[in-house]
C-alpha cells in the first residue's frame, strides 16, 4: 500500500502493530484488569481494546503473563506474546 503525502511524495505504508499489555499480576485489584466489565455492551476491557485497535492497526499483539490462561479465551485470533516473568 502506498500513502500520498501533501508534498507530492509517495511513501510505502508500513504495518501498524498495536500492542496491548495484560501481563501484570493485578495484585491490588484482585482480578485481571483486562477482564473488567466496561460499559453497557457486556464486553470486558480487553475486548473493547481489541475492537478499538482493530480500526487503526494492521495487526494486534496481546502480551500476557501470569493470568494468561484466563485472558487467552478473550483475545480471539489475536497473536499472543507470553511473558513468563
């Protein structure tokens, strides 16, 4: 894909990759923040973030950590990057 800039130059479009961080322990919260319900649509935070990123990013990466097993079912087909630390 090429993008036209106002100067008349054509530049190659580079992929935009969105990164969503969910690797924290959420120790003060008591449950993963990514799974908190948000709004009236019945979606949680990670689902809303994926929806928002999908409109402007070519790809999305989800960084998971200690709560990966319970977050994983909510990320759909997005690419997971697991941080074991």
